[in-house]
C-alpha cells in the first residue's frame, strides 16, 4: 500500500475511503499529481458487505477500497498510509503535517476524512456495531428482514428510523430509553403501523453464541430482539483543519456535526473542498464516491482557471521578470506531469 511521499502535489486528498479514492481517480485521470493520505480506519470496517452500490452489491468494504487504491495507482496517483496532525496556509497553497512529523505541500486540499459514530454508553453496543446493532435500514435492513427488530430512541430522527425498519419487518419495538418518548403525532404513527412502544431506560444487551437475543431494561426485563437500530451522533473528523479556520458545525438535522460545502464540495476556505460523510452525514458509499468525483472535477477546473490566468498574464507581458518566472513554473509543471 505504501508509496513514497513527495514534497509537493497538485492535490492532497485527506482520507482514503470511497469519496477520497474516487476524487483521486478523477484528478489523476486529469494528469494531476495527487496523493491520498489514508489513516486506514474506515467507518464501515465492521460491515460484512457494501450495499446500495450498483455493480458492487455485497462486496466486502476492504475489497472495494483495495480496488479503488489500485485504480488510483494505475493513473499515477500515490496512496500513503498516514494520519494528518495539522494543516495550514502556505503561500498560494497548503502545508499538511502528519503525526509522524513529515509534511507535504499542496495547491489544493480535498477533505474526505469521514466521521465518527458516537454511540450511547450501553454495555455491548459498540462490540455489536455493524453486525446486529445497526444504523441505516438501506445499508443493513435487508439482512435483518422479518426479524424481531428494536429501535433505540437516541435522536430527533429515531421515530423515522423505526418507521423505516417497519418496512422490513412486522415485529418492531421502539425503546424510549432516556428520551421523553414520541409526541402525540408520532405515537399515532407508530400505533397505526403496529410498532410497539416500550418505556423505561435500557441497561444493556443480551447475547448468546455471539448473537443478539434481547434488550435488557433497567428493571431487569429482557425484551427478545435479534437486531437493534441505533442512531449515533455523527461527528466529522476535521480537527486537523482548525489551522485553516475551518471547523465542523452542527448539521441542520440535529444528528451531528459536518463541514459545510456547496454542491461541488467547495468549502468556505479558498482552495479546500470536502466530499463524503465529512460534509454529508447521510451519504452511503455510492453517494460518497459520487461526491468525491464531483469535487475532483471541480478542483481540476479550478486549477485550470488559475493556470490559464497565469498564462494570459505571461502572454500580455512576455518579458517581465514576473512573467518569466510564471512561464518557468508552468514549463516545470508540464514536465512533472509528462505533458
């Protein structure tokens, strides 16, 4: 997986998931020098397969990423295992410093570091995450269809989550846990759809033979369940952007924090784009990859615009010292990319 890290690139991609790799492919195919800095800690690692991705249904996440890395390398891009510590403005671009002390410069930065799922502090929950403790019905719902499914109230979208799982099974229980419970309208919706509501705090999970068999309440009652839907709080992995004045903010859904970006992935900081779950909390693998492709194309277009402005300035003032320096820079860049 290793590639030697050069001193500078056109684009540094922070994060080696679907968004980052697809963005890197778009850039490398445009003959941009690009490196993907990959911490090797994908969010979907616990899942057995990727779902909702045309042509790659049920593929193990690790296999999908390895194919993506091979594609990036095939177009001359670099994949470097690394974790980013800080990022800062450096003349017309950026300097990215890694936790091992190395640094790399870039003209543009594509942030695809994803997010962290913050789960309620219930015993056994984290250990079963991505197996029979689930979040997204579209990602994992088919695999638990017709089972006894519970939904733990954790956020404003928990009732909606229960109604989504109801499409997949007739046996759904909504655990109010520490929440105030559904309001009048929500209670009517759950009743109409045959979703039973269980009040009282949840103490933990019951398992047997490494499988979920029930949800245990604080009063000792065990409610038989073989799958549990839990909506985590989702927080963007973006601490390393603080030096650029770019910080995660609360998402409008109330489900977590993200880096705001426009439809092309452009953030409020000039030269920085974001794609995937770091900006779109709801993006599945396909949407994250698509976001990376859009951002990669937008970054290439932005670089072309900058290079064209420089070329026009050199054409208008061919003998100025500044123009000569710009021409030399363009020529050197073309030599680096084999043009």
